[in-house]
């Protein structure tokens, strides 16, 4: 299971920081949310460079998603969670690899 965050660095590019047991922020405290959505994307999804629409957790339920960054591509599968907060800068790409749909949940955080 991967847990981390997608963020905009000082260079204006999106980066991924994986949280381990030492660096992971406390996730058992209340984090007010304004919306929870369940979604499905197919292999036809091929989003060019874009930013996260809001600060939100993205939880993969089944299937997989590739998130492209300038320094490589990350693949998230079932059980993987990341906080998308690259709201500015260059952004990232999103594709669904293979025939199985990507089923995921997003939890939009309150401001």
C-alpha cells in the first residue's frame, strides 16, 4: 500500500512524496471534508497535463491509474491513497493502463 501526496514544488512542477511511518502526518485526526465521490474511469481516459481541481484524497478501490510527472510515472493500485494538492504549476497527467476500469473514491477536503 502506498500513501503519499502529490504537490507543487518550488520549481513549479508536480512531485510525489511517499509517506513512511516516520514522515507520515497524523491521519487519525478529523479532517473536515466537503464531498466524497465514487468514480469509474476506463482505459479511454488520457488526461493531458492538468492540476488537481481541489485538495483531495484519491483512494484506488480496484484497477489502476498512472500519474505522469516530469521525473517519471507512478502507478497506483487497490489500497493506494494519495493527497492531490498540486493546485498550481505544471500539473500531472492521468491515464488508466489496461482493460480493467479504475474505480476510485475522492474525498474533497474543506478549505
